[in-house]
C-alpha cells in the first residue's frame, strides 16, 4: 500500500461523537511508552501526525486519522500507566469497551507490545478480553531494533507460548521498528488485504 494522504480528523472521548462509521477502521493500542505514536507516524510517513503526550497516560481520547481518503487509523489511549487515577482507569475501561465492542466498522485492533520485555499481565489480560468478545486483533512487537535477534526471538516465543496455554491458534503477529521501518510494509499490506476483502464482500452482497 502506498500512503498518499494521512490527516487528523477528530479526537473524542464519547462514543456518540465519533466520525461516521462508513469506512474500514483499524485501531492501535498498547501500554504507555510502547512506541505507539512513533509506529503510527512511521506507517503513514508523517512525522508528528500522532503526538506523544507530555504526561504518559494522561489523555483519554480516541484519535481518528483518515488515510488515503479510504480508511481510518485510530490511535487509542495507552494503558498500564501507574499514576493514572482509579477514576481515570475506569473512564478508560468504559470508553474502550464501548468503542471496541460497538464500533461496527472496526476491522482489526493492533495490540502493541514492547519486544524487549517479558509478557505483561496487562497485555495478556487485554488480549484475552478481546478474544472473549470475539474482537479480531493482531499483535505488534515494537522496538525490535533495540535488541539482538536472539533476544527478540526468545521474547516473541515467550508471548506465543503464554497465549497457546489457553488458545488453539495465534492471531497475526508483526515485528516492527519505527526507526528502521521494519514491519511497516507487512502491516500496510495486511490492512490493504482486509480493505479489499471487505470491498469484495460488499459488492458480492449488493451492499
């Protein structure tokens, strides 16, 4: 996929105020400081499109970006920030639950995890919640350029083995680096494939 245009559309904390659900949508989410903004900017090749908050975990909003005038890339607020208040954590939970389970044009959620660390309960728990709610998702390992290939393989295998304790099959997995653009083409090709399949389905069914 060639990115011709990417622009900010809106930032909302209420489900009712989200943009019209008339285009395929892909959401990106992960723990605070996982490198989400850097990855989004690398995907669309627009430095500074997705901005990092001065205070990690502070902003609780759903940010929509339109790509190529044909699909939405959605930046969801990070989780796992220790200094977030109990009230803020509950607001995050309710907002995310509403968005992920009710947004009918959401095709996939990309769950970002830091490839340098062992499986975190917050990441695993979120993935399990997605699975329980039958929400399609992918796992995106970030910052792969920061460790050796041996370490990377070991940490990715640790996640796979942890998930396979309860799951029969794994979701799609991408290995990425915002610095080297590793995994960029693979993610964009995956999105393009989903968009094409949706378009063909709609045409076939006269929708």
